[in-house]
């Protein structure tokens, strides 16, 4: 098994406590269904900054800001993509960037 970083982009914020609970349940159910493949369920993240090579800092999060991350075990990139296709963020209009973690 290899480790893959899932970087979440976008996704609408819940508009009520009830909706938030429903979204959280979807994430917990997804993680539970994946069992030991979940290495680190991760966390949502706040608004990011971008530091350019020239030292300039922008505070807008870029064109497609990160909204969270997780780490999963998968057999290969195709298996990681299969796992990502079940991610609840997709139902909220977001996307999942999947990258293999290279062991050093």
C-alpha cells in the first residue's frame, strides 16, 4: 500500500447547525466505510496565503483555495481516485486533488 494526500478544494459551508451535523455525519460515515485505509482523517483549513518566488504574499487563497486535507492508504493511483470519488465534498460542489506521498 502507498500513502496518498487528498487535498480538498471548495465546498459550500453548512448554513445551519442541522446541515452541519448532516455534513459531519456524511464525512464520518465515509471514513468509517474506508476503515484502515484512513491514515489521517485530516482537518478543514482556514484561508491560505500564497508566497511567490519573489517573496510577494497574497492572502486570497488563490484561484482554487484549499479547504482541507486527509491521508489515505491505497493500492495505486487508480485505487486512490476510486476512494476520492466517494468524498462528501463532491456533493457540496468541491473537488479532491489526489497525490502520492513520496517516502524520503
